[in-house]
C-alpha cells in the first residue's frame, strides 16, 4: 500500500519527525544524567506518539485497502488484507 492521501501523508511525516526529535531529546537526557522520572516520562510520551501515528496509518490502510475494495471478486483480497492487518496489529506495541 502506498499513502496516496497527501494530507494523511503530511500529517504522518510530521508526527514521525516529532517522534524523532523526542528520541533525540531522551538521548540527550540520558547523556546528561537527568532524573530517571523525567526520562521515563519522555519515553512514555514517545510510546504514546508512536501508538497515535500507528493508528493514523492503520485507519488509512483500512480505509484505502479494505473499504475501497468492492465486488465479490475482491472478497478474497479483503480477507487477505484483514489477515495482514491483524498480523501487523499483533506486533504493534500495547
């Protein structure tokens, strides 16, 4: 699947860049030997941001690949896409 919706793509790239900045910030915090609670708080924020970005991508995947498929000939394809989606979700952080 390719992200064809430019708004979603731009949004997702922005989120990923913010996550990248957060990770760099935590790296600096560890190097500076900052308080463990502050570091843990930032790591938790990163997890939340990754989860949110994942949900954005999953929504686009489901909309584009599952809902846009119509007709009986697409039923097998939709079933395969659902199987793939579930496999991806099983690997996603909880």
